[in-house]
């Protein structure tokens, strides 16, 4: 592909900011082969990188209100930002589309979920989870009523596993369902 995965920079307060750069995987592999052959590698690097101020952004949400327990919320989500060298198709356009389409399908089929189903497309995930943190802060008083939150962030292929953040007792309670989903 010949495009570097540029990454991000993070600096602690009081630490001098220094530039960093990335090279392509192909160039890194080539330099590795050259080094093994004893070839001295010389790299010239010209950079025009700069720090820019943050710009405002907004999360995007849509929901179906629950028929019996409207205050209990299930969140499905993805993030609407991507890396500078990607189009965001799998990181994370796929997660956004899957979440949005799940809510749309429930509506199109005329299903009436007992709990509120909310699709959230978070902003600024790649640069510090800021959209997710903003959602948490905006809904802080309601978090005890959030029953489940799922984000697809590795493409919309066959599920191969789940990551979990939360209390061990909740993990044990739901892990049997995750095993069923992954095995099918």
C-alpha cells in the first residue's frame, strides 16, 4: 500500500514536544533486509507536521424508545473518525453502519423492543476517546440505566471475540451468550 500508519502524539505537561514520523511497512521491511546484509542505511526526512487546535465535533445518535422500560438503554455504536491515510471503511465505518442498520431493521420490521435501543456514532475515538467521554458525561446521571453498550471497531466480519470492560460478575453472567455468538 505504501502508506504509513502515522499514529498519534501525546505529551505530558512540561515535556518538550519533539517531532515524530512514520515510514511505510514496505520501507521498514526493506531497511530490515538491508541491515541484515550489513548495508549502512541513511535516511533523509523532510517533514511539515504541525500541531493544530482541536475543532468542535458532535456525536450522532438515533434511538427507538423502549415499549416497557424506556429508561433502560442498550447502546450500539461505532466511531465516525478514522486515520489520516484511511477511508474509515473498517475503522470504523463498518461499526457505524452495523449499529445504525440494527436500529433501522428493528424499526422496519415493526418490532417493539422492551428497552430503548440507541445507536451512537462517536467522534474523536482515534484521538483520545473524546466522543465516548462526552457521551458518558452528558448521560452520567443515566448510566445506571444503561444495560449494555457494544461497539464494533474491528470491521464487520464474522465475530471472532469480544472485549469486555466491567465487573467480573457481569462478565460471567453474559459470557455464555458471547460464546454462542462467536461459535455460530
